[in-house]
C-alpha cells in the first residue's frame, strides 16, 4: 500500500468519529456545522495525502485548491459557531456541540 493510500485511509478513519460526535448536538444548526468542520478537515488531510503521491499536474492542482477552499470553509464554520455561542450565552443557554 502506498503512502498516499495510507494517508487517505487514516484521514477517513480520523474524520468519521469526529463527524459523528458533531452530529450529536441537540440543536440541528450546531449538529450539521459541528459535523462539517471535521468533514472539511478530513478533505484537507486527504488532499495532503494525495499531494504526497500525485504526479498528474491537474490532480495536484485540485488537491492544492481543495486545501485552500476547505480552510476557508472551516474558518466560516468556526466563525458561525463563535457567533452562535455568543448569542446563546447572552440568552442564558449554552450550545451543545
């Protein structure tokens, strides 16, 4: 098995439990966002694994683009969680990720 394949498998194995934990939040908005953050992190890990073995220029470019886009998405999702938590804390309830 190649280093790339090992990296892809490890990324999937790491992502799944974190996604499931995120989906356990009581609030549906929190649940889907807290599941998507590790999903996007998994995509980054997979793209990095792909870069270790990719020889095709287009494949490498897609992996590089994936990393950039997923990092941007994670920042948006994490910003939402921060805003949501602040809003909920003002009303006296605490979001349950």
